[in-house]
C-alpha cells in the first residue's frame, strides 16, 4: 500500500549518535509546535532546519511526540543510550495506536481537522494517500497540498 509521505523526494533524515529524526514536509500543517517548543533544534530559518545535536534526545523525542500531523517522526539508533521505554510515543516510527482505539477528529476553530487514531486516507480513485495515527486535513479549501492542511488558513482567516 502506498503512503504519500513515503514517496517524497523532499523527505529528510537527521541523525545523531542516539536518535534519528525523520521529516515528511508534504504532510506538515505548519502548526509551529516544533519550533515554538524547541527552537534550538527546529528552526525554519536555518539550513538544515533541524539541528539534531541542539538538545537532549529526550527533549527532541517529547517535541516530536506533539507534532499534530505526523510530519516529524523519530527512531532510536542501534547503539542509542536512550531508554526505549521513553521513546515509544506517537512520534515513534514504531508507534501504532490500538486498532480498538476510537478515532477522534477535532475541528479547529478557523482551522483544519485534526485526526487522531488509526486512519486511512483514500483519494477519489481509491488510492491510499496515507495511513497513520495523526493527520491534519484542510477544512478551508485554500491549501496548496490537498487534502492536507499546509497552514494557508492562517492567511485567509
Ligand atoms: S506539523 Fe509538526 S513538523 Fe509541521 S510545524 Fe507543526 S510540529 Fe512542526
Ligand atoms: S485548513 Fe489549513 S490550509 Fe486549509
């Protein structure tokens, strides 16, 4: 099955001795949680925009865990010193929400739909665009990356 985010040439990996952070720009909703939470690591003005050694791996893990779209994910390296029990949140590449879990879809005021829970997004032709536990979907119709929110709603109120 195809997942749109896995086939993007702009995807990136940032690796330290302990941690790998994966970046899937095509599904980022530019919610800014990453760079507001940990600007010493996530800084869109810098290239590369992720400074993987800029903070303790656990702080990076906790920040990636709150990414609402799944555009950021992490995995521990083979010889990582991080306790794997502390690296199994929603941002982990290993994470899958329980199939029995209710899917929650939250309507953000003047913003997108936040999907939380195991979900499959299918296009009009029946192709799977994405399978995942977190997605941010456009509700305003202005996104340049439909059906994903790309933050355009902020300009269009
Ligand atoms: S959706 Fe995730 S990666 Fe994109 S800006 Fe928000 S927290 Fe950062
Ligand atoms: S709701 Fe975010 S771009 Fe449409």
